[in-house]
């Protein structure tokens, strides 16, 4: 694609497939995943939507731990301790709505200050979180940080779109999480 370095072309694979293929390099430093679950009541249309958001955040956390990456898991107000996958799941099981929880942008401001070493931030929220709040939250996060928003919206079609430099995935069903993550990693 435009912008790829010509020195990264893998000529043997390109000759075999008939199209130009470029080597993909992984970061040498350990990935640090920051997962933020909005517990703000106003971000969710229903209890089912909130429960799905908890499941999304918990699934992402377990996957991160299983892959051996560093994990910071938070809700709108508190930090979870990701000692083990089982312990993390127990903590997510106790998460509840917070009527007076701060907005995503306020949470992002705090997290950018406290967790500047993260390489990827995934914000999990509900369908009532509007695009302007997502944009505002992104402004507080470091530019080098990859930002992804996972919106829980049961029964909706699963979609993936760009909002500036933020990937926004709407998940209508939890089974779509794996395929959505594969699409995001391309």
C-alpha cells in the first residue's frame, strides 16, 4: 500500500503469490494493553448492553493475560488487579453501574497521566456513548497510543469504522469479538 517502505518487500513471497507482499514487524518492546470499561449509567441503553460490555472487557483482559502481555484494566472509577485470568473474571463479575461515574473524556485524561506506557487502549462502552465524547476522550490519550472503542449494542449488526484515528467497533453479539479483533489486527 502507499507508504510501505520498498525495503520491506518480501521478494520470494511476492514472486510466489503474484502480488507485492511486505514484511510486518512486531514491536520489540512488550505490548501494554489498557482496557477501560465505562460504568457510567448514561452510556448504556439497557442492562443487557451493560452485561455484554462487561463480557467484552473481561474477554479482552483474559486474552491479553493469556498472550503474556502487560494488562491494565479499569472501570470508570477503579483499577482492577489482573493477577490471573480467574481473579480478573471474578473482579469483572462484581462490576456495577455508577450513576455519577465520570465521562469517557474525564477517564481518558486520568488514564493518560497514570498509564503513559500503554501501547494500546481499548475503551468498552455502550451504544449511547456519542462520537463527540469518543473524539474528546481520544484527544487526552497520547498520539502514539493505538485507540480502539468497542461499543456494545445487542442485536445490532457488527460493524467496524474509523472515527479520526480511532477504530470504533460496534458489537451486536459477543461471538463477533474474535473476528472483529482479527480485522483490527490487519
